[in-house]
C-alpha cells in the first residue's frame, strides 16, 4: 500500500472515530464538524451561504475569498475581519479556495 494512502486512511479513521460514539453520530453539530474535517483532509472547497444577520455564516479570518453575488457574478473579494471590502450587501455565497491535493 502506498505510504500517502496509508497516512490519509489513518487520518480519516481518526476523524471518524473522534466523532462517533458507538455506532451513532453524536448530534448534528458533531456530524457537520466531522464532514468539515474530512473535506479539509481532502482539500475540498465548498460554498458557504452568506447572511450578514447570521454571524456563523461569516468567514472567521482576514483574507481573499471567492464570492457569488445576487446578480450571478463571481469574483475574488477581501474579508477584512469585520465585513467585505466591497459589495457586502450583494454577496450571497463565499468560498475559501484550497489548493489541490498533491
């Protein structure tokens, strides 16, 4: 078995075991965290629905994000830690683009 494959399988096993109790997932929050951890492991990017009135939908750190606007346009936008640099009232989704697996 390839060394990288073994390492990835071990990491995946650790994530799943961490979030399982017996044979049952413990709560929806735990399931969402497990899925998020697995997506990060495989460097998968995904869209996050943005709603200014829901702080949990905001990016957690300063940086450039790929955004989708109400008018259908997509582009890079800067999250400055407290809001979008421009177009804040028209952004509906954002994504942190992750590099492909090596």
